[in-house]
């Protein structure tokens, strides 16, 4: 019956998602995206009479992507859907739940690479001065937010890495922080003296007030109830600060990560050193920031040089 067929495919999607989380160490966000994509695939296949995994052939998968493109999905979304389908099909074959890897030759349009939003040095300085002025009142939330902004800009952390930090991960003497990144890979990331000062003031003055009624959390950054701060809460903090900053593009913590990486390269930092600091598996991902630096140079030339 069609209902039973649907349960079968959806069950396989759930099992694959659990495998990605438990065995492959994929992030919660990535697993959620893959599950959503593959649930959509399962529903698409069932509507076309699919009985089981062997019915997910290359023609059906291509048809699925084509319908998604006609619906106006971005190239980046189509590329992610193709990646999800390839991973799913490969897993089905390796676990003997399908006789072939149907997606081995599946391709999607290359994702459009938009240059990320990057603040200039004056904009970043203004933001840092703004959070410092609020923190001067010794308000615990303001002290925390200053430490968050200083550390994000100093170390170019992902927001999930920032919220995953515990007090013991910060080494004041070496000016480094121990981070658990994508794929559960650990790395040591440096930060500067302004960030150390902001973190110290928050830990000494702000955090004790926030955890006074909390559960004794070991988290570095906590909310008003003393519990570990969520990525969503950090996003809200940064989005509020960026709301009045001119420029288009992202308005969350990743903008500070982009900004830090670009400013490092603008200052002459080695590309591979920046790759290691950011935790990028591929140097190509880090090279995106050289394009940002080049574009910023071109723009400066066009506006400043009399013969441009």
C-alpha cells in the first residue's frame, strides 16, 4: 500500500540522519538540512510510485532536482540537495539496502558564490566602542555581549563554537581558546589582549550575577537564567548591533567571522595560517576571503585614484 511504502522510505531517511549525527559527526544544522532535503525526496518518490530504495534511480533523482530548480530554488540549495542525495544513495548501497549507488553520477548546478558581508575597520571599531560603552555600566548582560563581540572578532569563531565553549577552554596566559569545530575536530585559536580583557571582566563581574540562580553551568557564555547561551541568542545580539551598520548581506555572527578573516588577510596574514585558524578543511574555502580583499582593493582604487 502507498502508506506503507512511504513509511519505509521515511524510516530510511531517519536512520540515515541518525547515522550522520552519531557516526559521521555532522553538525545539528547540517543533519537537519539533509533530513529536510531527503524527506522532500522521499515524498517526491512516493508520489511517483516508488516502492523502496531501488526505485530511487538516477532518472528520478534528476527529475527531483529539475522540479526544484523550476520552483525557483537557489543554486546553493540545489547543490546541497544533490549532496544529500549522493550521500544517502551511497549509504543505501553500502548498507545493502539498495543494489546500486543511484546518485553516483548525479550533478547539480554549481552553487553561486556570493562574496560575504564584511565590515570595514571603522565600522568594526564603532561596534566595539558601542559595546564597550554599554559594558562600562557593569551590567552583566552588557559585559557578556562585549566579551562575545571581542572574541568573535578576535578569533573568527563559528557561533556554534562560541556557544560550545566552557570556562576551562580559555587559556588567559597563552591568549588561546580550545575549540571543538566541525566534525568534532579540536583546534587551538588565538585571541588578543582586548578580548582577554573583555572576557576577564565578564567572568569576574558579569557571569557570577547571571549564574547566581543557575545550575552551576560550566559554560563560558550563559543567559539570564544561568544556562548555556544558545546560537540563536548570540545571533540576536549581533543582528541588533548590525542593524544600524550600512551594508547589505548577512546580519548574524558569521559576518564577524568573515570580517575577522578578511582583516587578517588584509594585514598580511598567511593564507594557510588563516585556514587553520578558521578550521576550514579546504584551502579553497579560505581563498574566498582573498577575493573579498581583492574586491575591496579594487573598490578603494576606483574611488581614490585620480586615473581610475
